[in-house]
C-alpha cells in the first residue's frame, strides 16, 4: 500500500513539474510581455527639452524567463486623446522588426516650441505575441527658436543712493520683481528662466522649483542653459507677482584658478512667463525695462569664498502681490546682445538630496564650537539660532581637524569657505545659504553668545541629481566602506560639472580625473545626461580651432591637447550604446 501511494505521489509530482515547462517550451503560455518605464531623452516625462529628435527608450517586464523583444511599434500624438483614439498624428513607426529598446530617435512630424507630445509603445515577444500598449508618456518642448524669446536681459540699474542703509544700495546681491494681473481662468503656465550668474525664481511668494545654482556652469559666451517650470498652480486670479534673487555664481564670482569675473562683472536675469487661458488666448510676462530691483539681505556670495547674509536687510513680502515697490529702482536692460546661445537644461540640476545631523559638538577654544557631521559631504548647512539683532555668527568649513581639535583649512588654499549670518533679533531664525557650497565634515561656529545644541546645524547635501543606478554590497565591511566612500566622492564632485575637488580653490572639470573615474561613475549613477548631454557639450564648446580639446571644461585655464576624455567616450559606448559621447 505504501509503495502504491509513493508511486502515485511521484507521478503527480512529475506531471505537475512537466506540464508548465512544456507549455513554456512550446509557447503555450498566457504570460505576456509588458512595456514599462518609458523615457524620452533619458528622462521620465521631461519638461522643456530642445532636442528635436528625442531619443526614446523603454523597459520590458515579463514573468517568463528568457523573454525577449523581437519587434516594436511607437506612436506619438499631439494630444493624449488623439493617442488613445488610435490617431498618432505625429508619428507611427508601424511594426519594426528589432530588439532595440533604447535610444530610438524620433523621426516624425516637426516638433513645435512649447508643445507637449504623448507617446506609447507596444512590442512583440520571442513567440511573436504582441504586448498591450504601454501607458502613455509625454515630453514637452522648450523654446526652440531665438524668436520665441520676448524677454530682455536685466540687471542692477543705477541706485539713487549708495548709502549702506538704503534698500537700493548697489553693494549687495539684487532682488527683482514685477506685478501683473490675471482676470480669466488659466489653462496652463510655463516659466522659462535663466541667468548670467545664479538665481532663485519666485511667484506669489513661493519658491519655483527645487533647483540649486541654476542655470549651472557652462561657458556663458557659448551656451546658457535655461530652466522650464510648470507654474500653473502658483498663479491666481487677480493680482500676481513674479521675482527672482540673483547671485554672482560662476559667471561673476571666483572660478577655479582663474579668479573673479571670468565671464562678466555683474549678473543678469532673463525670465519669460507664458500663460495660456481656457478661452484660447495667451499672455507673456517677461523681463524688460518695467521691472524693478533692490538689494536684499545677501551682502555678498561666492562659490569659493562663501556667503554673507544680513537678516536685518530682509524685505518681507518683496516677492508677493500687493507689495509697495515705489522705492525700488529701475533695472538696467542689457542693450548689447549676449553671445551665448540659449539652450534647454541638458543635464539634471543641482539639488539638496539629503540632510545630515551632527554627531558631536566640541569646544577646542573658548567660544569656538566645532560640529562634527560624521561624514565628508558637499553642500552647505542650515543654521537655526536665536540672538540679539546685529549679532554675527561665522561658519567655517573643513574636511579634517588639527591635533588640538581646531579645524584644518590649509588645504583649501585661497578658498575661504566661510559664511556669515547677522541676526535680525526676532526669535528663532533659520538661515540656509543661497549661492555657495563647500566640501566639509566639520563646521566651526563662532560669534554665538548662547550654548549650542546639535539641532543648531544641519548639513544639506548637494549634488547634480543624477539618479543612482548601481548597488554593490558584500559581506566584507571594509569593501562596503570603500564603496560608500566612492559614492560620497562621486556625489561631492558631480556638481554641475565633474570636478577634481569640491573643497579647495580649484573645483575644475579636469578631463583626466573623469577619464579615470568614468567606469565607477557609470556603474553608480545614470550619467547619460550629466556627462553625455551636458558636460561633453562643455568640452565641445571649448574645442580650439586646431581641433584640440582643453584639459578642463569649461575651459578657464590649464592648457589643451591631452586626450583625457578618451576612456569616457569608450565607456559611454559600452554602458549606454549611444552616440552622445562622440566628440566632434
């Protein structure tokens, strides 16, 4: 009896295992391949691109092992409704026999400025069965032609009084603003903006976007990136206000080993707000001679030296409607044309990606407090403090300590890496530097009359927000720590360009450094846009007439002719299989 039962169980087990295997082997399976994660120009639903033949990519998902794509079909339409109604009025590839699922270039009807296009994909698997259509995705074009721009470059005009206490003094970083009225329902609104310098845009008192140090570092004589923001929800019926805070940045501040004013002596602003109404009409609010300016609380800002901020000079409500700007000054409209071409943001912007709390506070000298964040990082800190009006707190940044516990800064050379904050004396105050960054683990605080606590300082980690795409972990703690160090080093040195150091007074885009690191970089992060679309264009912009590429890009010093970019090109072709990294 027992033998009979065992035999019966064995037969059932064999049949149970054999039937699904044979079904799969002979294609008799109900499992279908699925198309997911549609991307245009390496981005999920990108807003404001200017590539007129966007590269389209997608991923496949299937339960069956060994499943592959044997053909695809792409449809693109001018609206989502047209796409879902099987009317791809922009492009329909038909069935294309190919396993390609990355970097399929758009070859449809010409694309127009400011238009959004919807697309979807279906594929055929190794059995010849088709998937369902993917969920629709989209991309939206930016401003493609120079004639699309109505905005004018504006900067600080002549101040009527140069005294220190006057709101229109020319000694500090400027604020710009303009009021306007909306009297009908809004369908959508886009802000196209940039600066010769760095800027923060505002609408109705709200910060627009999360970008830091926009528009990023390029050779401004060759190429100026603009940013595109969906600001529909920030506008309101009635009175509205648009404005921006402006800083020197790479344009007019210290740059690497080249000093100040490499590209220009003072920053300028360019903003164009395009509003589409429900009734089919549209309106444009753009920088021009009708805007006004005043100086704000940023007394000075510099990427290498730091920022000085006087909270007593804050102007409450300056970026909101119903603000009285009668005492503000007329802007200066830049009459001479700017030589740099306006281009859409090519790579990811710099953003705050993480915050770090201190692990320890020491007092190596009376009144000198050192906050240890426990991690070497790049960015700046949030200061939370209370005190008397006029009290100035100084923040100095360092990567290591001296034997006596004081901060060691000799390695920074001429970079001061120092921020100053003067209190307004109105209870708890919070300060986050706007236009500077440092490489550091330790923060020295002086000038504070109270007893510091750990929540007084918070590290704000900043880097180009390229997504992490690789993960490496082992059973060996030392190897794991090494990988952690590599990732932190990559984050710290990938800030608008791939730098050699984020701390001292260099911070240049050395081709040799990234040439050595590109293998690890492409494993840890998806850098198709950061390196391929953005930084290699910086390299092309700096190519000399004899064909040689510079040793650093953007090119501000240090010679040319060393092929430090060669491995990067090869690695890009291996990792991403596209022509983005091909030099000209």
